C-alpha cells in the first residue's frame, strides 16, 4: 500500500500553468482513502497542488466544515450517504455545475439520483462499500456468522468496533431486530443497553485504519470496512471478511464542494480526473473498495473484480441497509447514548 499523505504535498509542475489556473486543491477526506499515485498524477498533469487532510468520522468532518470560515475552507470533501442529505438541507454545499464534470455518465445509475441527493445536484459518487465482520481465523476457531456472535464471552478483550456512532448503534439495533436507521428513542436506548453489555469485550475503537488492530494482534474479531479487510489480507490471509446474517451496513461516499470553497474549479478538475475509468479502477484495486464507475469495472484485475469483500454478490447484500438521514432530533438521542457508551456509564 503506497503511503498516503495526511497533510500538504509538495508543488509539482506549476511552471507550466497559466496565471489564472487554480494552484491549490484543499481536499478533506477519510483516512487512507486516496492512493498517493492518484494525487501525484493529478498534480503532474494539472500543476494543482493537493493539500490532503483527513478525518475519521462523518461527525468530525461535518463539525469542522461548519466551523471553518471562508479563509480556511476546503474545496472538496467526501461525506457518506446520509451526511450528503444533511449537509445539502443545511445549505453547506455548493450546487454543482454538471457541465464542468467529465465522466459522470460512467457512473452506475443504481448509485445515482438517490433520495439523499435527487439528480445529484450536490454530490458525485466516489466509492461505495460495506461494514461487516472481521475474523482472524488463525486465532478464532468457532464460526462467526452474525453481529450477535460478538457477544460471545470467549471474545472478551478481543473485539474491535469502528469509532463511528451510527455504525456501532446500527449493529446493536440489528441484533435486536430493529432497523439500523431507527429514530425511536426506546429502540435506540435498547441498543445502548445491548452495546453496554458488549463493552467488556471491546478492546478498541478505530476508524483511522480499522485493519491495524487485527494486523498487530490487538484484536481478533469485530467490525471492519470491506476495503480495509482487503488491504489487510495482503499481509494477513487469515483475516476473513464476513457478511453478517442480520444484514450488512452499506454506504456510498461522494464528492461534495463546500459552499465556501476557495477553489471550486480545482475541485471540478479533480472530480473529472477521478471519474476517468483508468483512475477509478486504480483506486478500487489499490484500496479495496468498490467503484461506482461502470467503465472502470471493465478494467479491473479479475482478482479484484471477483473478490466478494470488495464486490459482494446478491446473497451478500441480502438484508443490507444503507444508512439514511435520520434527522437532528434522533441524532441527538444517538449522541447522548454514544457518549455514555464511550465513557463507560
């Protein structure tokens, strides 16, 4: 895995740019979510410096974008499914000029024009994926097939959860038979009580690089993003990615341009660059997540295209749930119980 840049990158090829060309793109993205090669090639081709900053949760990204004034604004961010809807409704996003985006027609129509952003007026799909179970089969002998298996007493001190409020509560809700998008305070409280019982088994929360606790032998079972599982399997073939029988957590991450972006033209150029089939294919092969770019899928190495962790089949997606915008009132209920859960109350 090529080393990813977490802060500013060196200028490249600026001498060949015209004076009116935007020189900097401030990209705000998830940790380990953009191959270095893509950034290097974009800089070399356009002369636009990429300043790459990361976050580990939608909540952190959203809070920072709301606080930043125009002088420190980002040009491009990558929120997950339901946060596109939330940010759009709150007026935090710039309406896109589709004429400045090349390659949008390459995208899978099943992943465009969703309820979170009708007609994709504010967002462009980047990658989609799932959050499922990771099992180190070298240390875990018994079969792990469901979220409910995490409560097995034998796993005490061996479980990892993502540091993501909605995802963790999604697990608790689905184990109880509720929707992962529940807005019912009683159901959310019940999920908290269920998750509270799991906490003695939880060794760590990690959304910076969820594969690392498994690679380092800190944890043996728990949650993981599918791309992280794929990357981990390069050096840890004993790590298995499991689609839990209660249903997988599905998500779509999209490019958005914040309302106060300083260089939206640079953002449009980068989106178009990523939408090139060969670039989208490179990204999917490098970091293990599924591309929504249909033309890119034709270019994928068969080992990637046929990897069920990256590209699930119909059976794998049975009972899958995409996370939805549940509204601020429900989010506040989740946040209250999330804080109690993390603080051990």
